[in-house]
């Protein structure tokens, strides 16, 4: 069974930085895309950033220039470096992975980590 475990959330002041990490474990044959989504109270889950297996990225306009996504394929880990954080970045951040065990690939999600930007 594949698991995604996030870490690195917390409380930070506006303008501050946080780094989220997400490690995939289990019977992994291959990892395709990995990424981050977020969900603020009363809002739908939205894409933050994704990264393909060879490093191609897709970053939401709302965080472009402030957030950087990266991955370490040897560690099956994806990172999200968040700088210049704003109050509107407050949300639960979910790790995502398109992962193949045996057979077809499927989507996996982490349990979520809270990011709160407040003074």
C-alpha cells in the first residue's frame, strides 16, 4: 500500500517562509507526477504546483514567483518552498502523487498539513 506523508506545516507571519515535504513509501514501481494542492475553509481544493518525473512544473498563477516545487526521485520526495507568504495562503496543503504499484497508475493523497499565515 502506498502512503504519502507530509511534514513542515505550521504558523508563520506574513512575509515569512515555510518548506513542506512529502515522502512516498510502499510498494512503488514508478512515480509519475507529484505535487501540492490546497483547500482553504469554505473553498474548493485547488492546484498549487505539480512536477513531472523529469522535472517539468506547473505552478498556479497565485503563487508563481513565491513558491518553488522540487523533487528528489531517489527519496521519492516532493518539496514545496513557500516564500513571501500571505494570509490568503492559509489552507490545508495536500500532497499528491500519480504512482504505479503493479498494473495501472493511480492517484494518491496525503493526509494534509495545515499552513496558517497570520500575525
